[in-house]
C-alpha cells in the first residue's frame, strides 16, 4: 500500500518521489539521484515491474520486486546488497563522504542489470545509447547529473569505465576461468635446478612455463592422458642412470635402455660360452 515502507525507507522514498515528479521533468527533484534511480529501473524493466510491487507490497513473492529484477539474469545473490546501497547512499550523503559509495555501487548494479537484459533480449545499439542517458558519466548531457558527479565523485570516469568494461564483455561473450596450479613431481623440479620453495612462489603463468620445460626435458607429451605416470618413470630412470637415450618418450627411453642392456648381457653370455 502506498505510504508504507517498501524494502527500506530510502527505496520507498525514491519510489514516492518518482510518482510525485515523473511528469515534471523540468523540476530539479526529477533529476536527483533517488528519482533517477527509479527512472533507470523503469527504463530497464518497465514501470509495471517496479511500481506494481510497491503498490501491492510484494517484495519477494512471484511477480514481486525481486523476481522482476532477476528475470533477465541479474544474480539473486546481489539483490540484498543492491537494496542496502540505497541506505549507504543516504548515510554517505549525510556524512559528506566522497566518493559516495552507495551511488557508485547502485550505478554499477544498473549496468549489470542492463547488460543482463541486453544478453537476453539482444538489444540494439540505440537502446545502449539511451541507457547511457541515465548514467552518471561525463557524456551525459543532464546538467543536474553533471553537478552531482562533481559533488559525489572523486573520479569522474568511474562509472564510464565500468560501463565500457561490461559492454566489451557483453560484445565478446567471454568468461574468466581460474588458472589451475599443476605441481609436478618434486624430483623433476630439483633435477632442473628448482627448489620446491621456488616452485611454490612462482606465478601461475610462470609455473606453466616451467612445467612445459619439465615435460620437454623428460620428453613426455603434456597432452598424454597418463603424462603423470610417464613423467614419474622418466624421472626415476634419469635419477638412476643420469642421462637419457632419446626416443621421444621418457618411459620408452627406459624400455629401450633395458632392451639394449638385455641384448648386451645375452651377447656376453654367448661369447663366454663359446670359450667353454
């Protein structure tokens, strides 16, 4: 019901201010952050999805505020923090804290929401340009937003840079994956002159490079499914004999050497028997 606190007092205030000034674009209040925030949500989701949950006091149920904000893929785990940042905005504003943490965080969440929608709905470049008119970026022609940027920001480009990074990510459809640290046989590192302390202090990229040298030195194919077993046998062979008979594979080297040794013993035996 209108007048009741919805989500929190600041979000309720923002929606009430929007309803009061939505048809008065020449008023200063129409351009203040709380109203602009609701206008931004409405640009992304539509007025019905934002205002109707407020009227019905439906925050978490089906068709409510939360479900509407996540319908394009915005992560549910970010919702609580998104709402909390409206309180942070007011707190920082009262204390004169610059940069205003709440405003910056809300703006970044808006960008995340918009590009979730763009990925889902395949929005045009024209829609992307329209969206920027709601953001606190240097290119925004809104004089009131420009004044607020001077008031609330220490870095005028902070939102612009975040927008550009998300736009690039959206256009290239890539995801970041953690590089897995693959620690090989400790003796292999020691043979090539690396202590385990040095190995453990290597960056992920440098470790991969050293590992490739290990595989190359012991002539083990790093793409083999049983590379760990082959490397271990090659290392044991090297530790025992101190050099390599090259065959292209450490384990095969061992078999080749054993074959040569057996042949030598057999010929020696025949030679000795010939004199008996």
